[in-house]
C-alpha cells in the first residue's frame, strides 16, 4: 500500500485513474452477483429429498437434515452432530468461499490499476515519439516513471505471489472437479443446473484473473513499439536504456516465478484442462466399468 501511495504521488502529473474505476465496479458487481447465485444454487442442490424441498419450510428439522445429512455427512460420520457445530461449519465454509472469490477480485483490481498506470506511461512515450522529442531530460523522466512501475510490479509479485499461486491452483482444480462431476452426473435437473453454473463461474474467475493480469504485460509491450519509433542517435542514451529496460519484460505479474501471467497462459490453462480431464474421464470410465461388473456378479449370485 505504501508503494502504491509513493508511485501515485510521484506520477500524479499523469492524472487520476478514472477509467479504472468503472472497470473495477463492473467486475466487482458481476463476480459478486455470480457468487451469490452460486451460493444459493449449491444449497438448493444439496436438498435431494423432494418432499422436504416441496414443503419449502425452514425449521430446525430442515436445518439438521441439510447440515448433517447433505452438506457434511463425511464429518458427522465421525463426530457427533449438534446444532452449534453445524452453524460453525456453515460459517467457515461460507467464509472460505467468500475469501476465494474476493482474493480473485483483489488480484483483478490490482491488475486493472497497474495496467492503467502502464498505459499512461505508454501514452507519454507515444507522444514523445510522434513529436520527435530529443530532450534527454524528458526521456529520462519517462524512463524513471517506467522504473517506478517496475518496482511496483515487483512489490506486487512479492506481496501477492502466494495469492496468484493459490488462485490459479484453486480455480484450475475447481474447473477440473466441476467438469468431471458434470460429465459423470446422475441426478436431478437442479443438480445438473448447479454443476453447469458452478463450472462456468469458476472458469469465469480464472479467465478474468488471467485476462486482466496479462493486460499489464501487453501494455508494457505496447510501450516498446512506440519507443522504437523515437528519434535514434548514438547520443540518445536514455532512449536506448528505456528500450533495453522494456525488452526485459520485467513488468509482468507472476506467481512466485512459477509462471508469468501473459496471454499465452490462456493456452496453457486450456491444455492443462484438456489433459487432466482426459485422465479423469478415463478414470471414471474404469470406475463405472468396475461397478457394472460388480453389480452383474451380485445379480448372478
């Protein structure tokens, strides 16, 4: 936060981040609404008893049935059930779901703000290039601004590196699990609707994080195109230094240096989903075959 304040103070001559405000509000509204719908659908999906669902009455018996038998049967097969422990589990699960969604939102917001900052520096470089400005002082000022953004990006990578890694790992795992459950689902229409929606929601989150995060790198590469058009001379050392600095592509978000958030990450995610889903589908086919064989043997006996 302190680094953001210092950068904003040093670059206040570029103006405020007005365009980012609309994008941030739009993304927050869409993902929050999708999360609320997902939270409602998952609880409706848990209620498989048609009689209980048809009564549409919320009482203690309904609550106990939902928590003990439908939401956490694996817990209460080991531990004794009581209302207090059920409430605590529901609160913890809801907090975890909210934290996962808002962690993605926090990453997206930082990406949007950083992208606009880089875009403003890129516009300044474009202006200097088109006007054939040869002043060393002006090019030095632009390079120092770009250097500030590089330092800010490195700070974000250090502070949010684990968040990037957890976000991608969690969302990718969620996509695979929900896609696997959808392919092998046998149940009600409500359950199938929830699975399709939940799959779409998790996929939307990981794509948004990837898209807005990669915009930082795209904005930086756009700056390089304008620098190449600048007036060239052996004496313009600041321009040459700026070209080398941008060419390093150090202004890129990453997850603890395990991966960099660029446009090609879309293809890597798609490839990972297809590869692992083929393995899961094959595994599911083997399990269904074993169940069918076991059932036939039982019937024959």
